[in-house]
C-alpha cells in the first residue's frame, strides 16, 4: 500500500496575510557571488507552517526557480532553531514546526549564485549585479501573492548605483530601504546595480517618466551618443502611438552591457531586464541584431503583463502556469518588437526586411511542422526547460516566437487588404491593449477574446483561420504575409549585414541554408538541419569539423569549398571528430552558398510591408 502522505500544503486563498515580512539582503560578496538574506515572518498559532520558494516564474513560462542555489537555511523562533523539513513531493516547500507562543520566524539563508555560466546565468560580477527577489526569499503558503506584504532592504557595494522600478523609502550609505509592497510586485520589480552606471530620460517633459538605466563592465561601455539616445526615445514615442495607452506610473529599461554578467531579456510590468554584450553602444553599426531586445521587452508591458493570457495568471508563484496562448503573449510581442525597432530607428528598414527574411527561411526549412503543430510548441518551456536539443529543425523549439510573428504579419497584411488600408493590426493593438489607460491592474484574455477583438477590426472567420495556423501540420511555412506585403523570399551567395551581425553575436558561422550546419569559429557543430546534406552525411550537434578537403578547418575555408563545389560533382570532404573518434565524410552538395533576402514582388508597386515598418506620426 502507498506510504502515508505528508501534511498537505494549503492552496492559495485571496485573504490578507497578517503583518508585513521584513526582508534584508546583503549583496556585497562579489568575490564569491553570494547573496545573504534574512527574513522576519510574522506568525500566529502553533503547528505545521509551510514556506515556499518561488517555482513558476512569470516570463519564464516554466518551473525554473533556482532552488538548487538556495542554501544554508536556518529558521529560529524565540531564539531557538526549528527543525524544518523539506516536502518530499513538492521540494519547493518547507514545513516548519512553529511552537506555542511564537510570534515570528527568523530566517537566515544564502543564494549561491552561479560562479560560471555552466551553472546558470551569472548574476554577480566585480562591476555589476542583477538582483531578482524570487531567488532570495521564502513566503507563506495559503495566500495570494498580492496579499503578502514585504518590507525590503538591500545593502549594495559601496559607490554603486542601484536601479529598479521599486520606489525607494530611504537610503543610508550603500543600504537602500524600499517602500513596502506586495510579493507579486516585489518579484516583478528586480534590481540592476553597478559600479559604472548612468540613467537617461527617454520621455523628457512627460508626466509618465521612462528611463534607460545603463550599467557596464567599464566606464567607456556606457557612453551613448545623441543619435543613439534619440532612437531609444523614439521607441517610447512609437510604442505610445501604437498602444494608445500606458499601464505604469513610470518605467525603467534595466540595461546591462557586459561580457561577464549573463545575458537576459525578461519582461516586467514597470521595467524590463535587458542584458547584451558590452559593445551595444560602442559598436553600434555592427551590433544591430540585438537591437530589437528593448522593443520586445517594452511591448510586454502591454502584452503579457497588463493584458495576460488567463491560464498564465497565477495566484502565487508555486501554482502551475499553462502556456496555451504564448503565440499571442510572445508571438505578437515578437512581431511588435521587430516593427517598433524599425519604426523607432533602432533598426533600418533593411534590417527588419533582412530579419524577416532570416525568419522566413528558417521556417521554410523547418520540417518539424510535418509532425508537430505550432500550438504544441507552447509546451516547450516545460518540456525542455530551454535546454539544448539535438535536432531543433525536426523537434521544434518554442516556435510560437518566430513562427508566431509570421502569423501576426499575415494577420496584419490581411487586415490591411480587407479594409483597403483603413485598418491594420495597429487598430487591434490600440483597441485591445489601450483599454484602462493608466491602470496597472492586469486584465486577462482568452482565445475567444482575441477572435472578438479581430472581428471588431474586420469581420472574418478568425477562429477558423487561427485554428488552422495553430493546429495544422504540414510543410508549408506561414509566408502569406510576406507575399501580401509585397515581398518574396529569395537566396543569394551574399550574407546580409543583419545576418552577419546575428552570427557575430552568437559567435557562430551559419551554413544552415546550404550544407545545413551552424558552427562555432573552431568548427564545433551547434545546429544541424534535419534531412540536409550534413544530416545525410551523419554530422550531428556536438561533433567538430577538423579539416576541409584535407586542410585544417576555418570558416573561410569551408565557404571556399562550398563555393568551389557549385555546379560540379566533386563532393566536399570533411574530417569529423565526435568524442574520441575521427571519420571522413563526403557531402554531396553543389548549390553554393545560400543566404536569405527579401525581394520586391513587383517593383514600383505599393508594398504594405513598407507601410507597416514606417514610423508613425
């Protein structure tokens, strides 16, 4: 017979937790990457009390709480240590035997943040830190997160600046006392702090402030030119013109420029965490592929945080989320991220066209659609928890982002065609996200809400259209939006500056559309396309190309070999190392280098895609 179960964990109830939890964090141990926490949690009544470590994190869409890095927990009441027990089923829960007469629990613990990228995202370096409150607290079970109040204080390294959308109550040297707030808002308002920092006003003269808070590895990294500042200000302008509203009293872009701190793009209601390489400003012309990050995360203030899929709303951080509408939450945000990047000047028109070409080519090549529909990829954050996979083009991985963006381009161009340009997805955005202007209270939505909102713009069988796009399988990529927008996908042997920038940022050399490989500079295989010439030769992710046609591998040599094989019958010979084994393979490929581009279908004719990416006034 099954063993007796442990004491149950109370489900969350919408009632106030008695008293405020005091949270104190020491974030000064830069050498060892350790955050030290102390909590005082008011309690009433003896018996089993359950404390929870946040598990399901908004924006991750999955149970990714860093419990393995939470350490050295000691709990006291009245000066006596209490013997807590971890729940053997839900290991994110801690059972605490509270004695009679106890009025508070005193907790001491550490968050042992990664010291190497193999352990997870590095969040502390000698020059900066990223403080996500969910990693450094426990909270009582049985309550909605909005009903639990926290009073938080953090001590930072001397001389550092700390940025957050959290309101500050007071400062005492390097110690910052934040205004008391609820648990849901605390977790939604992280901190970026650093030694080399500056803040720029992106909405001068506005009653609703927006700031770009920049922290860099070195002082020269945070320099920003007037032209660079101007396009970031235009991002705010173009977003407000699009969504016809704001749902924050103030907003902060938390931007880290670092080759040491882990990269990130994570949305919050009043802020966003944006982590890019340190050359974001200093190599502006070449570092273009990253420049839709801020527009994507900013869009989430409207789509994902203010308007949120009903099954992604959670009463606390340990109740499971369901991801069925991520093709809206992330897919439409991915689309607006590209469009707003172009409208603001973060990207040129050519950049966004080249980006769409790369997306279209990827999904034209994405034969995983033969067996797996787009909707099922919304389960990927839970299925794979974003670990690397061996055959991405066949298995599919979170395609609701980029394939979802192509679906929304199709909808946008379809709306424009149906209304002779009078209505568009801009009309949907203003109506759907522009409600309750000034309110930060979340409004959820369902599939039926999306259908109704689209029908309000232009009547059509939107439910049938969306179900076809979401649940159909087959080889055809959703490229109708490109054609209706006036463009077609084509390939040449010249790589676009956008794709070259994308390769450089990823430290990759991309041959996806020719032999079917993406490689590091030293020949390690990081992607292999299913059924490609490389696949037919048995080359897999994790192997390494050691030599090309008898000569030591380098990327240019492989490019030359692919070019030389065009139009003849001589195979390309590659020496492959996989583990401790070497073998020679021959790739029978003769079409030359292939890089994606968009070409106008009819030169001189009006192209609605040109109108989509043009700045609004």
